[in-house]
C-alpha cells in the first residue's frame, strides 16, 4: 500500500513553483501524491484545516502538515 501525500495550494506563483517540485520529489512507487488547488476546490478547505494546514503551499504526509512557504493563509481561501 502506498503512503498518501496531499499537496494543497492556491495557484499563486509560490504554490505553482512548489507543485512542480513536489510531484517529482516523492517516489511514485511508494507514494500516492494528490494535488489539491483550494482556489478551485473550496469544498476541501475544511479538510485541509482539519489536517493542520495553516497556509499554502503545504504538504500533508502521514497525518502531519508541512508548510513549504507562506503563500496565503488558509482563512483567505474559505
């Protein structure tokens, strides 16, 4: 079974740059990477918040949120 990685972003330049690197950073044989654009998938903002995402871009791996850089606060995306 692959480990699940969710990359949350909002489409800003910082997020797009991070997305280009995230997809290749995780071994596809070991990780299932899902990219979620919260600007387009507003229904998933609550999910991101519940996972501990405070700002985007962020990666959730093993139930822990890792913030890459401060592009936008999650409250702006609600």
